[in-house]
C-alpha cells in the first residue's frame, strides 16, 4: 500500500507516520522508485504497536526505540528477546530504593515468596531484573508505612498471576512468527495491564458486595450508599 493508504488503514496521519519513520520507530517502506515506497501488513502491525507504546503507554520515543530494537533482535532466543523487550518498558515509581531494614526485609520476603511458588528461574535472575527490583522496592515502601506485606500475603497473588501469565503466552503463541509473538507480548503489557487492574478492582467490588450486602442494604433503604462514608 502507499503511504496515504497506510494512513487511512491505520488512522494515523501521514505526518505522524513520516515522523515515526524519521525516528526509526517504523521501518522504511519497500522502495518503488526514488520518491515512492510501498508498505505492507508488517508496517501496519508495527504502526499499531508504536501507537500503543507512545499514545497509550506514554513511552518516550527513545524508550520506544529501545523496546522495538529488542523486539527485532533475532540474534536472541525467544526468552531473552521477550525479557529484553519487557524489561525496557517503563514502570511507575515504587518509592525510594533505600538500603535500610525495610529494604532487607522486603528482599527476604520476596525471595521466600518466589521459593514458595517455585519461581526458581526468577530467583536466579533476582535483582538483575528491573521488575524484581521494583517489586522489592514496592514491598519495602509498604513495610515502611506500617502495612503488612510478607510472603504469606504475596503467594496467593503470585499463584493467580501465574495463571494470567500462562494465558498471556497461550495467546502469544497463536502468532506464527517470533517477531509477532514478541510484539504481541509488548502490546499486551501496555494495553492489558490497565484491563487487569480494572478487573481486580471490579472483583473487589463484587466480593465486598457479596460479603457485606451493600446492594441488599441499598435495596432495603431505597437509597444509594455514600461512597465517602
């Protein structure tokens, strides 16, 4: 397809597509002659991923370029390729990475949790993983604020997330090519994590209503409960 057709198909303006091309986020089209190139399904798929990273994930252009370089690095085997791409994704701040008693306790509790659920590969990588470091920092922040966050509390969440991860990879493996699999994993991390957060909160709402009868109380009184009370 021509650039104008790629724009129409994707919903992205030609000016924005040209910007992505200049920044190396979108590979060049197939050269037809000196002033014209053609684009195909790969460009359309990659353009959607770029939009997911920048517009939804609010990923800076330089970081998006780093992520896409990992996605395209076919010198890596799939596990390393996935890891490199996903580790490059920005994460929200988890609090200061202080070296204090809470940090040491948090690292120990995270390690106990990993041992309990049998995540030995993650234990081997340990602090080399930015995700591992982020989790330890988050647990440490909770402990500094006086909230209970030990392996006992983390294990049930980890086991549920193992099921989510298995489902993620089942979906990823539906794609025939390795680069498509890595692309889908990155897109899912950006687009589906907000969905998972919303599902978690909806589940909390449902469970609290089931346990405490909020809806039944509202029906009995004919009034909606004040959420600030």
